[in-house]
């Protein structure tokens, strides 16, 4: 099987790994995250925070910024918003089915999403490591926080793909639904269902709150279950599209 998402930059791919649009978004995001880290970098030594019984905010703020950025980029990749639609978008009125929609999801799209979500996080890792070391976060806490970023990003990626399968790439309702979902999930759940909110979990990790391990396991279990449901839904919808095309 050819993995077109590695090189193809046409309308047939949702978000090619090395397309100019995706690479540009990744570079700008890393630069922005670096600026955030510089702005909040503490001017006093860590010992001052210990004496004052306070925690540096670098860990929480940088990881939260990375979470929001990564979630949004992956949502756009899943929806097909990263596609290069030609120089004159006004003359580009077709919505050609992508390889992700024409090839079995478990053998193509899912593999693409798993790898690409990880690759998009790689530029953030040095900055995240700096923020964690500045806040004296343990390696276990760091790995847990990175795992949250990856799981949430993959969740948004697959949700965006489901939106694409239902409404296509050029539908206003689909565009609104995807963005509304992101806002509701990242910010609305802080007040409505805080026990599944990833930002709230990052806050608990940054403070090493008692019982955070149980919250982490619970949150990741729920998120993994939802991801598996979305994977199943995506597989079924892609399969239906393939069968429909074969019977024409």
C-alpha cells in the first residue's frame, strides 16, 4: 500500500506530513510556544518558590498552550482544512474524496493519524522539557503530561475526520461544529465536567496534588474509550463509502 500522506500535496490528501501548509503551521506554533515560555520564564531561582510554598507557572502555562495549539492543528488536519486548494479558491468548487476516505480506515487513515499526531508534537518537546525542568517536575509527571497532549490531539484529529466524513471539507455547518466542539471540550468542561477536562488535569499535575494519579488514569481511560468509539465510527463510515463506490 502506498502511503500518500507522506508526499502527496493534492486535494486527495487531508494533511500531507511534509506539505508547506502543515510544516508552516507546525513551525509557527513552535515559535509561538517559545515566546510564551520566554514571557513566563521566572526571574527568581526555584529555591525562592520553595521558601514561599509556591509553584512556578511555567509547566502549567506552557503545557496548556501546547495542548490548545496541538488540539486545534490536529482538528484542522482531520477536517481537511490543511489542504492546498489551489491559488484561486473561489474557482475551486469540487470536493474530491480523499485517500483517507477511499482506503480502509484501519489500514490507512488510522495509521496516518497515529503517526502524524506524534510528529506534530515533536517540535514542542524541547520547550515542554524546559518548562518541566524549570518547574522541577518529575520525569513521571512530564511523561503523563505529554501523554495527555498526545491523547487529546489524537481525539481532536479523529473527531475532525468524523466531521469531514459527515459534512465534507467545504461545509459551513461542519466548520462551526468542529470549532464549537473544541471550545466546549477544552473550556466548557472546566466548569461542567471538570473530572474529564485535560486543562484541569494539567493543573493538578503541575501541583502534584494528592490523588492526581487516579484522576490521570480515569481521564485517560475515558478519553481512550471515546477515541475507540470514534475509530469504530470512522471505520464504518469509510467502509460504507467504499462499498457505495464499488456498487456504482
